[in-house]
């Protein structure tokens, strides 16, 4: 009895012990060898990298005049590097002009956005200011905009070099004025740095500020940056720190893109919104602005404008130490796009700049009636 019981217990023990061994063997057969697991992870990473690289690449530009590209309708010059710049002339004939002004358009704009020629009051436009003073205005499409070829090597300096070559090919003379609004103001800073000897004077109208310029007080710069909508803080940070992601960031659907690119009206001041109706003329040529591709125009603008510059505007010297010319900044005190507080700081650090602040005005104040009368008068006549 006892022996039989022991045999049953032993058999049961042996039987019970056999199951765990089979289970262990079965589970071990499902395990992936460590080397194969690493290879699988590597393949997944390579696949994701290839997909992401494809996603972040901007499409090739649609070059004007080439197969598949928009037609050429504007006069153009050919630059020394083979690119073309489209331009438009306004005012009196060039050979009769006393004052020659190169107008630099802003972000998401083109040569037709020459506010100086369009916004002058009708009474002056008929003759007193344009004809009487002999004003000639030259506007042009910046690289990648309108009908000007994209510049894959675009830098802060190259913008000034383009203007100098444009002026020389069109025989503007040894000196000319430059005028730029918003993002076009950044180009005027470039001219003050790289071609100051060619300038007779300059105007910056609500010029965009790069928050990473050396010399800006960190507390004011950080305050102005955080004052912007969160989506614009992200978009500008991408352009500054990871410019190779700018195209993807502003075309993906997961996060909000730049409010300027998407034409978000919430960034405008009340006075700006009242001026929107005055911009209805832009519908005639809006399609031309981005026709060669958003990357070549808008995204490159962000990448260059908010990059790490080779110089800081706050270190510039007065190009007119003998008062034979003047530099002006015009700024609205209710601008929701460019910080008036930071603009004042720049003007204070550059005492040779004549700073004009317009009460109650927003970013688009230059489209208001009679504003350009004051801007042109201050530039051309006040120092006379």
C-alpha cells in the first residue's frame, strides 16, 4: 500500500514536472534572437528615415519661362550668377528723375506691392509730389517671388547684392534711396551693412525684427517673442534652429503653421482690420506671388530673415556722418506683428536713426491715406 502510494505520488510528480518543461520550450521557440531583433529595428528606422526625408523635402520650384512654369510677363534683368530679377517702374521717367527709390516688398508680396507709388494721396500723385519732385520708383520681385528666379544660395548679404546689381543694370546712378516695409525692412538693414556707399537715404517701415540679433536686451527680446501667438513662436523657432524643417512645419496638418502664411486675421490690430478693404486691389495678382512655390518664396524668407546673421543691425555705423542723407524707421504703436517696444530699443541704440511712431497704428498703417506723403517728405525734404 505504502509502496503503491509512493509510486503514484512519484508518477504524479513526474507527470506534473513534465508540463512546465514543455511550456518553457514552447515559449523559448517564439523569442526573436537578439541579432534579428536589432536588424528589424534598424530596418524600421531606415524605413522611417526614408519616409521622413521624403516628407520634409520641398517640391521643385516652377521656374518662370521653363516648361511647366508660369509665363514671363514682366521685364527682367539677368544677374551675374545667371538668375533673373523681374522689376516694375513707377513715377517719372528715369532720365528725368531727381530722386530714385528702390522699393523692397515684404513677406508674401511682389513687385506690384509698391505702397509708395500706390498709397500716395491722389492730389499729390497727380503731380505735386511725384511729378513736382521728380520721383522715380523701382520695385522688383525678390528671389522666388513673382517672376524672379529662386536663389538656392540666398543669404542676408545676397539681397543687398541683388539690389546693387539691379540698380547698376538699370543705370540708377551712383546713389539711390531704398525703402522697405515689414520683411522688406530686413533687406534695408542688409543694404545699410553691405552697400552703404550706394545709398542716398533709406526708410524702414514696421521692419521685422530678428529676435536672435546680438545686442538686443535678452529680457525685451524674450518678452517680445513670447508676446507672439504660440504658433508663430514655433514657426520662427523652426526657421532659426532647424531651417531644413521649415517647409514641413508649414505644410503639415498636426500643428498650426505660421499665422502670417495662413493669413490669420487674429494677429491684426483693430486699425489693421479697418484697412483690409484697401488691400482688395491685391486680388488682381495674388496668384503670382507664390506661383513658383511656397518654399522658394515664403519659407526661404523665414529661414534667411530669422537665421543667425553675420552682423547685428545694432552694431551698424551712421552711413551719413556728414548729414548728407538720413535713415528713418516708421512704426505703429499698436503693431501686433512687430513689437513697438523692441523697435524703440533699436532706435535708441542707433541715435542717428530718425524714429517716427504713429499713435494707434498697426502693422498695415502705411496703407492709410496720406501716410506715404509724410514718409516721402521726411525722407527727401526734411534734411534739405
